[in-house]
């Protein structure tokens, strides 16, 4: 970790070559202060040892002085493994500023998107969240090829930096975002967003830049259908309970990677675990009450879809309202293999969160 003297304190810098983090810490700086490059792992352990025997509150108030390779507190002084400061790798500067968003709203919307980020190491782009600023809105999206949520966050001061590109977008590693949200969960201020071919997020005194420079996620506007044949609004709590029961039955019966079916009816949706063919006639699913927001069951040509129950539960938990609307498309042959859209509103293009999911193809 590189510790650099700065006006009014010190700036702590670290990088894993994928992301670079900088944190400003207030303090007193001597006139001849420079920088120290210290072993981060050893430094962390030394600071923890220097606070041993103290309460958490007392430990947080212990003043720390760094002089070259020596770390000092009022009680102890310990040398830490050090390296020449010039060996610290050159890292990205902060990307050009494009917008400001509210941290709480950003975290809330990212929490809805992150579960759909991919985990396949052979597809690193899909392990990222794409952020795009357009027309005063930050769009956050992620996909694992089976589901594709998109969330929107209102922005402030969009594009005041002349270097910002219209419709700027960048990728950021999903796992890093998850850890960042955990670390900064109590932060309630504004987040400054910078974009080039990478992303910079600034949370007060904390600045983090990173992300691959490759092209972004698939153009989701082309993946989201322009129109739907029918939409059914269903009680969210009821369909969540029904899906949990179906998932539990599948586990109890020893079925792995087995979908559940959503059967659409005149008065709601029935969620049923897809058991072996010999048992299906004796299985009864739970119904969640609902009404058709537009279109009708007859306009679909098929009355059911099959979904991965865990993916379905992730989708349902991303909503907070009493109901959700499921938007459906009919294939020319009447098969329901087209993507299905989940929203809080009956209008498929309204709202700040939309979740597209692919049904499971059944033989």
C-alpha cells in the first residue's frame, strides 16, 4: 500500500491491477513528508496488534504515525516491510466526471441487479455490471445469459465535464461492487461517477477506479421486446411463497437443476414443481391470485412457462411492491420460449426496474 502525504492528511492507495483504490485520511503532515510503500498484509496485522486489549471504540481513536517504514502509536513502534515508492505500479487516473447520484438509491438499485451477474470465469465480461448515463439517468445492468435486469437511478449535474461522452458507459466487476457496498453500507452522501473506457466511483474521501476496457454487455435494448401480447398482474407475496414451496419440494425429491412451471389461468398463476413424468399427474401446485392487466390467456396460444426456481426467487425478491406484472409474448408456433419480463407496473416500459428472464426449454 502506498501512503502519500497530502495537504491536510495522507492518501492511501492500493491496487490489484484490476481496480485501484484511493482513500484520504485527515491528519498532520510534516514539512518533509513524502511517501511510503508498505506491505499491506503486514501493516494490517501490525495495526491490529497495536490495538490489542483495547475496546473497539478506544482502538478507533488511537493516533497512528508513519515515518518511512516505521509505524508508531503512543504505546508501540514497529518497522513494517517496505519497498521503494517508485515501484508502486502506475494506475489509472480518475475517469472524467459525468454525473452525481444518491448513494442510498445507487446501492438499492445495484442490489437488485447484482444477483444476475455471471459467475463463469471464461466469460469475464458477464462478471461485470454495466453502467451507462443517458438523458439524465444512470442505467445499471447485469446478465448471466439467462436473466437481464436493468435498474435506473436519477442523476444530477450530468455531463458538466467537457471530456464526458454522450451516452458514456463502462463495466465494473460485480464482486468488487458487492464488497464495496458492504464496506460503505453506512455511507449516505453523494456518489460522483466518472467514465472513460473504465469507471470511477467517488464516495466522499474514497475513490475507486477499475473495470475491463473491452466492449460492454449485449445491447439490452435490442433484447427487450418492443411489445408483448399479454400481461398478468399477480400478488408478489403469494407467488413468492408458491415458488419457495416448489423449490423446497424439488430439493426434497432430490431434483437438482430442475425447473418449476408457471401456469397462467383466468384468476392467477399456479406454481408447480416439475417432477418426473410418472408423478406429474399427482402433483398440485399453489396458486397466486392475479388479474390480466392487458391481453388474455387465449392470445398466448400456450398457458405456461418453466423457470429455474432460484432465478425466479431472485427476481421476485428484487421487487418491494404488493404486486408484479409478468409480460408475455407468443411465439409463432404458440411456444412460450420467448423472454418474459417482470415489472412493478402494468406498462412494460415504465418504472425504474425491469427484469428480463429466459424460460427453461422443455423437451
